[in-house]
C-alpha cells in the first residue's frame, strides 16, 4: 500500500517536497525552500516527523528543491540522502551560500553548522540510467531531466500483491534544446506520474531566436554606452550566459567592454561545473576535454570580494554586470539596481523565470517604483526579458514528455502557478489522458 503526501510546490513553484510511503518505508523526494511570498512557510512544521524519513532523494541542486535539507536534518532526519555526484557537489555550495544569507536574518532558519551536518548525510550516489535497490523490493532509478547540470527525474518501483507499481517524479524538466546541458532522457512507462507544470500554459521562443535576441540586445546597449545588468541564477543560467558572451567575445562583438561576474556563488559553481565535462552537450564536453574553458574570455572579470564588487561602480561605461540573485531578492544585484536603474539609458536584462511577488517579477513587469533594502527606487532603465533561455520545458515539451510514458493510471500536476496548472490539466485531458489531478498542499493520495 502506498500513499503520497504533498509537502510543497502545490499550486505554486517553490518548496518542492513530496512524501511517498510504501508500507513502513518513508521516502522524501526533494526538500526545497519556499520562496517569494511563500517564504514564511519555511518556519512551519513539516507535515511528517523528520526522524521517521528513511530516504531523501534529491532531483537537483536548485534551492527550491534542496533549501530545507539542513532544516530537515536539524529537526531529526539522520538517514541517507541519495542523489547524483554532481548534485551533491553543487548542493554543498548552494546550501553554504543559503545559510550565509539566512544567518543575517532576524529569525535564523538554519546555520552553516546545520549545513555541515546535512552534507555528512549525502552518502549514496546514483547516476542517470542507473537503478538502486533500497530495501524490500523497492527500487529507484534516475534519468537525466535535462534541466540543469546533474538534474534527474526519478522512478520508484515496488511490488504490491504480486503486481509491479511504478511512480515517476519528474523533478524539473528541461527544454529539448539547451545551450550547454546534456539532452533530456524519457521514461517509457509508469502507473503514476507527478509532473512539474511551471510553464503549463506557455510556449517558449525557440532557443536560437532567444540567443539571437540576447546578443542583439547586448550589442544595441553597448552601442548606447549603457550599463547592462543581468540578474542571473548562479547555477546553470550564469554559465549559459558566460558561454554566449564568450562566443560574442570571439566574434569581436563585445568591443573589449568589461564583463563583471559579480557573484562569489556563481564563480564557485562555474568552477565546479568544469569537473563534470561528461554532463554537458557534446560541444562543451569536447571543449573542456581539449583543455579549453567554455566559460572564460578576455573581457571577463570575476569580482569575488566585496571590495572588488564595490569597485565596479568606478569603472568606465559601457559595462556588463552579471550578478545574483536571479530574482533580485538578495545578493549583489540589488546594489547595482540601486545605482543604475534610474537611468533610462541603462538596460536590465532578465534571463530567467521570476516568481510571483519577487522584486525581479515587479521590475520585469515594468513596475516603475520598487522598494529595495528599504529604499524606494524609480526604475527608468530599459527592461527586457529573454524567455526562451528557460531551463524548464514549455507546454508542448511537457505534453511530449508525458506522452512517452505508457500505462498511466493518473497524472498529478505539481510545481506550477494556478493558471499554468489549469491550462496544462485541460490540455492533457483533451490530448492525452482523462485522469489528471492538480495536487493541493498537504493532500494525501492513495496510489
Ligand atoms: Zn529547478
């Protein structure tokens, strides 16, 4: 007998956490942080006892999928964490950075010490295409989710009354065509599929068009001697942007203009990426194996220390500043927005998804007045969005991902805002399957 309980990312995109109980075995899939307006939910009790969890499986190293792991450990979880080696490597960087931010808050969710305790529990590694026997007859397998480096979707299978049952958790699913990642892998059959729905109602611009758009916007802004601010996620998006800027540098399209990578986390993650050449597209893998760094070019200046960061403002224009956080909720990008957003000649170029109610969402929706670190800021700079860089599949790709899975009894939709979920649900009903359900928070479902 198996039960599913939703512990996050229900009718929203953050706080991914799914509990699967198979008999007496309790498996948690992801333990992510709630972000944006859902942030206070991180302080609520887990809807289960962390001490009772037997296994924690992590699909990838984004904070909305791993951010509450140290909290889970602090609250008593002490068993095995299963993930890929690359996700482990990157999770260490992401969680330490997360604790550094949390320790500055009035109400500290967890500390660096809690992160150290969590890191000790990453003791079991599984790679895409591999299967692991947990206990009894429970097996888990991974496939490459094509979302970010090391990301996987998970199948959990077990025998009930002599019959095999298979449950898939999609994790976050990538686009079919990406800039640097290895290609997505598909599942062929399962009884139950829990699938992310971030872009359940949207169709992305093609990646080729988006790359062209990105490069054109940079060229135009450089001609106008603008300051270009790119709020970027440290993990994957920054490396994609660096790879594209390297291409521009080699084509002499950057005009020797300085590009500042102003994020210690992004600098560390970029370095870590180079340790896993086999997880990239063939093009990038070949470059790394030839000894070339796909994320390095002559105009790039990495500003690790605070002093180096503060010094950027004194440097001549035009200039390009890549800084976190990707949704402008923290990190160094806020400082640059304060400095440069009021000038209509400057450009703020969004290259990633902006969660509802975040500062990034407000600016990207062209709100003229925002408040940042208690200061009111007038945003007159040009605002632009490149939606096609998304590391998430769009509606068409989600449908195609689900369509490859045969023998489905029911599809459960998670990790999406309500309008995206409802549109995707209707699309699935008309094109694929009758049984599709939008999961509610704390809902318990018999599988
Ligand atoms: Zn993700």
